[in-house]
């Protein structure tokens, strides 16, 4: 399965920095970032809860070829997946 696009749901000074940083190292600016403000409790918005029922950041949205979208939680698992996906 080919992973074609990444979007990280992020809030500064939280664990989502790990994933945003690694995506930047691997892909430069070829990924999306959407800010979810914990200070405004946006992680409890129904649209976000559909992506991450744990109401936590980060969430990693992954688009695959042929166009499926998956949502991943747990920053450690995201870092491990990205390291496996980009071994170089
Ligand atoms: N083990 C999870 C922990 C995620 C977590 O607790 N994130 C915090 C920010 S660092 C959060 O979103 N808290 C908001 C909440 O629980 O509503 C991970 O590493 O992804």
C-alpha cells in the first residue's frame, strides 16, 4: 500500500510536535498541518471526534493510493510508521 498524503492535526507545545517535526524532516513542506486548539477545547468538536474519538492530539490523516483515508492516533506509533515508510 502506497502512502501518498499526510496531514497532521497539531497544537503547539503538545505531543503533535513530534510528528510535525518528523514529517518536516522527511517531506519538507509536502504535508498539511491543521491546528486544533486545546485552549479552545477544539479537540471535543464532533468533526474532530470522528477522526480521533480519544479527543487527543496528534491525529495523523493518511491518504493511500487508490485514495482511501485513514486516521491514526498515538504519536509513538506515527513516528514508527513514518520511519518504516521512509527508511532512507
Ligand atoms: N499517548 C498519546 C497521548 C496524547 C495526548 O495526551 N495528547 C494531549 C496533548 S500532549 C491531548 O491532546 N490532550 C487533550 C485531551 O486529552 O483532551 C500520544 O502520544 O499520542
